[in-house]
C-alpha cells in the first residue's frame, strides 16, 4: 500500500515543482523592478527636495509640546458671590527658528514687522528680539512677556488678521495662562488665603482645599508642516472644582468695617501705634458649626500679600532684612482666630457652672457670699469687684462675673471633675476646623494630677490655661444649643466648574457635652448678664440676648496687658447666631475697661442681626 501511494503521488509532486519555478521567476522579476523604481524615487527625492524633507523631520523633532494650564476653581461665599477667582491672561511667545526660517522671505523689513507688532501690542523693546536672534536664533520657545491682558491679546489678534501688512507673525503666539484674583482685596483675607508659585495655596481655604481647587494641566503636541503651519494634537486641561464657603461676604464686610473703625479710633503713636495688638471676631451658627464671618486686625491685601507699606514706612522696610520681612509677613498672614492662643477670662465661667450642674454638684438653688477675695493655697485671689458682690445666686454669679462664687463652685466640683469637663468641651484639643495652622493647646491646660487648689480656683474664671477663639466658639455653641458639639467649618459645598454639586459638607455632630436642661439654665443666666449684668452695654435694642464678658490678665502678670472679650447670642431662648469678639491689648492706658469690647460688639450686632433676620423679642 505504501509503495502504491508513493507511485500515485510522485507525478503530482513533479508537476507542482515545475509550476512553482515559473511563478518564482516572475515574482523575482517583479521585486527587482520595484526595487529599482524605489531606489530611483528616493534618489530623485534626495536630489530635488532633500533639504525640504529633512527640514520637516527636524521640525517634528524640534517642536516641543506645550502645557495647557488648568483654571483653578473659584472660591464663593455662601450666596454664590466670587471671592477668589482665576482670570485668563496670556504669555507672549516667540519662535525665533520660524522667524528666521530659510524657506520664508526674511529680511530686515520682515523682522521689523514682528518688532512693530510686539512693541505696539505689548510694549516689548526691539532689544529683546535682537538679543534672542543673536544669542539663540534656533530657539523655539522664548517667553517675551507674561500675564498680558485680554485686551492686549485682542489687539495682537488684529495684527494677525492683517495678512496684507503683517504676513510674517506666525512666529509669535499667545499662550493661555491664569492669574489668581481676589475681587474684595483685604476682605476675609484670614479665611480665603492666597496662592504662591501659580497654584499653591498659602493659608486659608486656598491651602486647605488646594487639591480640590486645582485641576490637571492639558498638553498640546505638534509639528510644523511643509508650509510652516502648525499641526496640533490637543489633550485638554481639566479645570479645578469650585469651593463654596460658609462665609457671608456682606456680613464679613460689616465685621471688618467695625474692626477697622475701632483700631483707627484707638491708634496711639505714643504706645504701639495701632489700635490693638489684635482685634478678632467670629460670627457662627451655633446649630451647625458654620462660620459665617471671621476676621482679625491687622489684615492684608490678597492681591498683594507681601506688601508691608500699609503698616510700615518705606524707610523702615528698606532697613529690614529678608528674614525680618518674612517674620512680619507671617504674623500678618496668621489667622488669629485659629492660630493664636490666650487665656479666656470670664467667658469660661458658664463652662465651669455647666460642668457643676451636669455633674450634680450644683442643683440650681445655691448662693455664695462674695467678700471680694478668697485665700486659697496660700494665695489671696481677688474678685473683679474688690469690695465684694455680697450674696450671689448662680444667675447673679454669671451676670456679675463673680470670681469668688466660681472659685467656690470649682472647689466643690474638684480638680478631677473639672478637668474631665474641660476634655468634654474639647479644651486642649484641636477642633478639626478646615483651616490650616490650628494651634496645639494640649500642653497649655492643667491635668488633674498637676492642678492644685490655687490652679483650680484661677482656672474656674479663665486664668491659667489657654484656648483658641475657634475652641471657644465650638464649645460655647454646645452650651447654648442644647449640648450639641458641632465641628466648626468654613466650607459648605464643592461644585464642579459648571455649578453641579459634587459634595455637601453637612454639619458634623461630634459629641454631646451637656443636657438640654443644663443648656436652658445657662441661657437664662446669660440673659440676665445682658439685662442686669456686665453685658448691658452690648445689648441690642429689640432683641432677646444672652452673653458673657471676659477680662484676662496676660503674662507676665502686673504689666498692665489684658485680653478683653465678649460672647453674645440671640435670641436668648433659641439661639440663631453666636458672636465672639476679642481685643488683644487695646491701645489705651487702662486695658481693663470692658466697655471697649462691649461697645464694639454692639456696633457689629446692631448691623448683623437685622441683616441675618434674627428673630426679635424682649
């Protein structure tokens, strides 16, 4: 069978080989002819257009891709008003290689056209062009001028459209860029912050939400064709998202107007030259943790944050080293409401009383006999009224700000319980507010194991430990809102660039500090402060208000330097707004005059309450 198979297959194989030979001969001939044709074609191209084709390849290699910048997201106030934005500007770019290209008619007149257009539109001197031509004639990307306006760019486009008189401007093009702008200048500078090196946030929301505000750069790739026209491939930029703050820019303006007026009225060149070392205000919604306004003095211009001329003479600035300037700038840029600590004074007394009520140490009907001082731990510790207040109820003790009554209450409460409630109210802890630079106060309060009787006594009325304004606002809000401690925040929403909501920053309830019953008692006591006590001068007519004043002597004691403060809310029965005002070292002879802070507070609240439509009531 195998042999028969071989005999049968043999004729077929022989016939196949013969045909294949014929096909191979024909195919080989075709390949030879094609090769000869291609060799001839390449030879012809090299002989006639070699320089041109070589130039195209080189152009493809030499034309660098360029970045298409993203637009940093806007920052808006709670009502949608832009308080930080990025405005489109342009960088003027010269391609010297194209300007001097050999296959264009290039002569003195051509370069003159380029120079005339650049000078007429952008005030760029001829010398700038001459230097580039001389030093780097093959350069493809020369930035002639940065951040030119839209109006200047439009003027240049008119030159580009005039092909009859300016046919050789393809060597100049405008690169889009953005510059950060703050429409309200100094307003809300502490909260907003500013940017450096383009899109790096420095301070405020600009820093805290930097990654959200920033987008992603795009890129343009391209090459020049045979007519020196630019062929492009574009990957578009992705713009940053918009941050909607909790700040009300109108309310912010009210606050800053009165802060400035106070400091202008109390300037005294014989002392510091300024109206205070610092004056700061926070207005908050006690039921959500939202900061509605936040400001301190001195502030700075967000469009020119390194300008010191507002506070120092040119002569003084010229004498400063760079280190000195930076130190002064950091002081101005720092947000006092978040980053500075101080002894709170008598605004802490409602916390002490709330702790004792919540703990069961107080039942509500207690009275105390204030003789003007107590001797504790070998120290004579005075009341704010040296002659004494006499018999004081709990409500009287808050209204009259009686140190003796609070010392007696703290002694009954004890150091361990006192420190426990300090922790409950988050003193010594960061609040987690969404702003940078929040001060660390853990080492600035006592613990039960190192708190002696005298320390407990002075802590009861706000001396001997430190807080921040933000801590006080968050804790005090829980005192008056039924015991709910909300995380303070300055941003309420994130939107995309078209206004679609990406994320809502809803109120964050962190803990329960006290009961509703204790909160109601405290509100009643602090209402008496406004009607019959130390807060009378801050009372705004037509509103039911609660409040507490504070005076804290600064270290070193005896130097005559004080921090004055006022914490007020309305309506007293169901608070809708909380106002905290702090004056650090008012520039007056006697810094203990509480009218300085109560009158400033009243002037702010008289405008703020009607604007916020706060419920009226006696």
